[in-house]
C-alpha cells in the first residue's frame, strides 16, 4: 500500500441477479486492487441486495472505481462513504483454549470487551464479539496468548448516521425552497416588466 492509498468503503445496491458479484470483484481484480472486506445481504426492498466493499486505494482511483462500478449491469447505485459519518460493525467468532486455570481470566476478558460466550466445552470456548474493527483486533490480540484454535470474521457493514441524513435532508429542502423563491421572484419581475411595457406601449405585450 503506497502513501496515497487508504481504505475506502463503497456501498453498492444491486439487483439480485446471477453474476453481479463476479463482475464487481473482477473490476477490482483487473485494476490490481485487493478487496479487504466484502459483505452482501438483502435489504428492506425485495429483489435488491446491498454490498459493502472495503479496498485500499488512492482517492483519485476511488472516484474512478465508483464511476466504473455504476456502469456495470444490474448495479442500481454506488457511493463511496469513506468521508461520511457512519456506523461500522463487524462480527467475529473466536474459539479459544480454555483450561480450568485460564477460564476465569477469559470470562473477565469477555466481560471487559462486552462480548459473550456462545459455546462452552471442556477444553475450549467460543466467544462472539460485535463491534468496530479496532475493538475486534484488540480482543484478538488479548486472546492470542491463551491459544486461538479457530476464528471466523464477517466483513464490515456500514450505515450513515441518522443526524447526518437529517442534516442533508434539511439542506436539500432549503435548496429547493431557495430555488422556488428564486423562480417566484423571477416570475414577479417578468410580470412587472410586462406591465411596464404594456403601460408605455399599449398592445405590445
């Protein structure tokens, strides 16, 4: 990763059709960009899925990738939310060696990280944690000395904060109101000009 590259998060809405995921992944592959995180799932609308893609690329390249994704078949919309105020969450399941001596300490770690134990066996336990990437990385680092037997992680899911949406909606409403007022003002000025012309030159308007 060069100095100009950093993780960019793309939110893509697509139709539920065969080959969509392959086309998007191939776009990143052809340009030499690695997909670091990818999640796909249904949304509130039928027959539409939402993808969250994280890839380390430069800002200029990110704009080109965003534009090229939008051109693909079955892609409805795409947005780079890297600079937006968002909520980001990932989930991890971690199976750890749990002897009689270490079990109490492991339970304390679970409590501190606000995780939970979802499976308990004589020699191991499985911890589930949901949160930001940094939180999951920190827990993994703490658990490594105990012995991690197995781990699986989801990709990131991202959503804009509601306050930002309300601010954007308010800005859009103000812009529309300003445009409407400008149109009304222009109409009033035209009517006034027509009346003036009619007064000076009857029958010319």
